[in-house]
C-alpha cells in the first residue's frame, strides 16, 4: 500500500497532455479509408514510417487478412477479462477470459494467430502500464519492443493515445462507486430522530402558548361568569393545569371548553396534533425498522468535494490515478487515497479497513468480485459489507493497443465493429462464466439492498403552514374571548351604569359576612321559636317544668365558609 494525497507526477503528466493534445482516435477512421498496401507507406505521428498492413472487405470471399501472421500479445491480468493459470501448462491454454475470447474470434475473422505472454514479475501481472511498455509506451526512443499488441482491460485515454495506437473499443464500461455499508447503531435517543431539534422546539412553544391562552379564555378568575363551571382552576395551579391540557393531545387528557373562544382555540390545537402525531409515528416506525442505513457517500462528487475527508483505495498501474490527477488539474479536487497492487485488494480494504471509506472500479470488476470472489465463499452479511452505489461516471472503453509504428489497429477495429454488429461480443460478455451481465446486477440489487435516501428527518419548514393555521385559530379565540367576557360581566350586572367595571366580583370576605349574618338570623329565629313552643307547652302543663330554657349551639355541626361545599352543604346545615 502506498499513500498519496497530491498526485504530483500524475498531475505533471496530465498538464503535458493538456498542452500537447492528441487526436489519435480520429486516425481509426482516417486510416480506415486507406489501404496501406496501395501507394506509399503509411506514416505514424512524429514522422515514423509504419509497416504496411492489409486492407479490403472483411466479407469479401477473397479476403485473406493478415495471412496467418502470428502476433505476440502482452496480456495483463484483470478478472474477468484476462485470467492467468500458471499451473495449466505453458502455452496459450494458461490464459482465458472475455478479452481472450474476443481475440480468438478476431483471429478467425482476420486470419491471424497469437502467442500470449505475461510479464515475469508477478507483482506486475495486473499492471496495464507494464503491458503498454512492452509495445513501446513510456519508454525511450529505440527501446526494444517485446510484443506486437497489448490487451486486457486497458482503458483508452487521451494520455495513453500519445504513445500507442488504440483499436475501437471492444467493451464499453463505466466507473462505479463502492463504499462501506454503514452499520446501524443502537441509540437511546433514536425516538427523537424523526423530527429536527428546531421542530421539537416549535412543538414545545405551541404547547406553552396554547396553555396560557386557554387559561385566559377559560379561567374563572379572569371570567367571573365561569365560577363553578370551568374545568380550569384559579391561580398558578390552573395555569399549569392548562399547559398540561395543552400537552393532553399526547396523554389523552381532554378539557371541556365552556366558551366559544376556548372551543375555537381547542380546535386549532387539536388540528395541529392530528397532523403532527401521525407524521411522527410513521417516520419513527420507518427509522426503527430499516435494516441498513444510507451511506454518507452517495456519489463520486461527495468524495471530490470533501477535500480528502473520505479516504479511498485505488489500484496502481491502471487508469485510476490518471483519472484522479485529471480531476485535480481540471477542477482542483484533492483526494486522499492508498494504492494497492490489485483492484481486488482495494475492495478488500474498503470492506475490512475502517480507515478506508470508498473506492471506484470498472463495473464488470465490481460485479465479478461480488459474485465470484465473495458469493458462496463468505456469508451474505460479510458480502454485503460493500455497497455498490447506483449511477455511473466517467465512461471508458477497453481497446487493443498497438505500437505507434504499426497500422494493424485499423483492421482489428474493423473486426471489432463486425463482432459488435453480429452480437458476438454481447454473447461473450453475458456468458454465465464471467458473471458481469444483466443477471449479475439484478442479483446484487436484490440481495444487498440499499436504503432509499428519501428517509430523512422532518424540519419546521414542512409544518409552517400548519403552524400558521393553528395560530390564526388561536388568535380568533382570543379576540372572541374579549367579547364573551364583556357580555358575561354585563349579564351579571357587574358593569356599572356608566359602562365601567366597578371591579367587582364577590370577595371571600363578603361571602363570610353574608354567612355570619345568616347564622345569626338562624340562631335568633330558632331561639324565638323554641321559646314560643316551650311557653305554649308550659301553659298547657302549668308551666312548672319549663320556666327556664337555654339555647346552646351544637358545635358538632360546622358552619360552611367561603366556597366550601356549595349550596348542598349550606342546605344540610340549615336542616340540622
């Protein structure tokens, strides 16, 4: 593993590429219309003389192609395009894969044979750069070429086209982002998750404001006409009681509004909670039952804009570092990444190394790795530690690379086009052996499902309309309560003739004085009645036994005071 956060060498190469430019791909069509065998020899860019190659119509019965020429093909290992099994003999039988199958089809069509070879250094087996060096790329002028063409999963890029000729792409692909699947963690405060903290604050404010307003509308201290009728108690306890009722939409407590102003306000409050509660419970259920979370990385752009916050792993010797360097040159994106010898090792780091957040690979590489290297060899849980993000970026094509002094790429390009038109390349790619076709993508999507990114917390902005509506109903209730209070005062004759409030409801002192007068009157009446009765009885009996009568109050009967007991208690007292 090698660590890099500023790809200096690659950046310099990209800047040279930007200043020098190259239009080699257009040569495919330019030279394709010329038969080098007719007239003068063809010339490569830079003035180098090129070897003459056959032309003609591929479907012509007299077409002889390369006339059984043998090409030395330098391969680089890249599953599933090139496999190398050293134990399987010594010759071409050691090699297989999509690229090898396509080359064999082209050999029959173009009348040529191949001798497949691979670099002796095992660490360089997967390096496309090393394969290109064998045909003269990135080497000093006059260097000996050890191959006639290089093949594998070699990206056709503008930078590489400065050093080699490419055929038309025989396989079109894209990069796919591979990230670490986040693990769901238990959080004791997860029940707060459906709403943002701003919305929770808004809900608390609504409860307190409604509680105070309901106390003003329904409190007996402020509304004398509601004495002994309202469910709201006087004083600070009544205010707290109103706030409790405001939260009663959750607990089930339901006060009975005696005024129309209170009813309107209560309706607005209830409407608020009718919408809030289902929104909360539905979103909470979704949050608690989801099996996998959404990755914080949703695309390559998230990594690019992070300024190196997300560390990646990419393989060396392929085109990944060139691509990152290009992004730095053209957009100023800075990346933090480790390099590995193989792309499989990069994916392993994403899966198992906590410091590596992501990687990006050609789509067929990702699918093959998941369905061949992991499926059936590890548990589904282990396999699904990797998340393949939807969407693709940076289209690329795999091409056959030829030395600059060779025109063979022209005829090979014609052959590739013919195979595409005949559907042969699609047939090879969709072979179940290689696991990169449509069925592979379907399997991955069905067995390692990612969670939809639409599951996010609610914010106050989504409920502004509801708050405005509830607030208007509350305001209407407050306005109506003013008129209702005035009407009750006037009906109770507590408003002076001049129209001003004389201040007065009956105070506890007044109530005590009234009861004391009633008690004195009752005592006097009872005593007078008893004396009259005794006198009447004494008269009939001669009056000897009842000449003296004492009236003693029964202290066991308590006189009600204040508002205790109401009319029923006072009536009982009188009876006793």
